[in-house]
């Protein structure tokens, strides 16, 4: 984070990573097979802006492999060790959120996306460029495929599902604390990049010489419920089925509250046992005359949880006219 002129967060001082291998070729194919299935395209496709579409909320119902992959202990161990903090998927709805840059075929071509990624040979790129010149452009290639933004979730893992060997563009651009920007190399197919995206303003440059750019983004939050959790629904409510999103959102937040309450109660029990052992001649519970509960600490804890509950409700407010 300091390299970006930003302060380290309470979660980690890691801002982003170099691309690292994560998916085998077979895993890439299975991701694409499930993501571009008729069921996902019929139920999970959101047309968010000219030039791109997003697929969201497909796991586990329509994408069981994807769901198991991103919840597997092996994958979570890799992601957590690189990020420097123990992470879990934010919610099932945020597993393998898919960004698809539209080619000359536009929205209709998404339904014919092949399982095997188009090979990015130099001949294929020349053919694509020639074909693109004859068709109306579907997006302004001088503009980012995604607007400048901060993510809704603390950490994101971005994986390339397209052959990007000869790709131009496609970088993630980060806004530094001093107002300058830094471009991060796009990963190759099957490779991933981790980004502490809730705390870094960023965007994605368009690809201007490839028939497709398909990336998946799985969002993560800290496993430890006592760590700060600044997850929001800011960028996802207008591209989600809210009945499902709000169910997952509310239950995850209540689970965090329950874990916090249990951890705090257990700490009080341990303190009580220590007080009894140290101060009661018979070491018996039931009449400990030493203060165990610090009322000020409990009050501060309660205020923190009340704030968390209010934030939980705020993230389910009605959408405004702009869809936010």
C-alpha cells in the first residue's frame, strides 16, 4: 500500500499482486462451460453499459463446480497466504462475478461463446481486426471497460478466462494516493491477480485487438469476525436479483454478529474464571466479588455492533432513480 502512497489497512499492507497461476486449463474450460450455459445466460446476465455485460449470482445453483472451487480449502489457502490475511468468499452471489467485453458481434455473440477460448494467434488477431473494421464498434475503445471505482468487498481475485498472449490493453489501472496512476499487467489465461479493491480506486482498460476478454472476479472478506468488515453492496445492487442478494447479505451479517457475540462472551467467561481462581479462597463460582464486566468496554462493543447493524440495513435501502 505504501508503494501506492496509501496507508496500510487493518487487513493487510498488500495492495495488489503480480499475476500468479491458479486455474488449470481444465478448470478454465469448466468455468467457461458453466458460465456460458443457457441457464446462466437466461438468469444471471446483466447488461450494465455499452461494450460489456456481467454474469452474477450463478453459484451454486447453475455453477456447482465454480462454487466448490472457490470454497475449496486449497484455493482459500493460496489466496489467503498471498493476501496476508485469512479470507473467505464474501457471499455466494460474489463468487465468479464475470465481466465480458463485447466484440463486434455484440450481445448476441455472448450466447455463442465457445468453451474452448479462441486461440490468440497472430493470424487470428489479424482476422479479427479486419472483421472489426467492417462492423459498427460496440464500445469506445478509448474509454475503460469499467468506470473508475472502489469495489464493494475488501479483496477481489481476478482471473483471466481468455487467451491473452498477444492482448493489447486489458490492464488494471490503480489510482495512487498522490493522484498519479499505475497500470498492473493483465494476467494470462488461468492466472490471477489479487487486489485490495475496497480501498484502492481502479479501472480496467479495454482490449482492442482480441475477439473476447472474459475475466472472473471472486470477492473475499476476512474470516476473522473481529477484523473490520467494510463490505457494502454499493456496486452490485443494480445488477443483482435483490431477493437472493439480500437473503445472503443479511444471513452473513447476522452470522458475523453471532460470532462476535460468542467470542466476546467466551472472553468474559475466561476472565471470570481467572478472577474466581485468583480471589476466591475456595475457588468456587457464584459469588465473585471482583469486577469481571467493564461496562465501558461493553458499551463500546455494543455501539460497534449497532453501527454494523445500521450499515447492514443501509445497504438494503431502496434503489434511487439512477439504480444505486
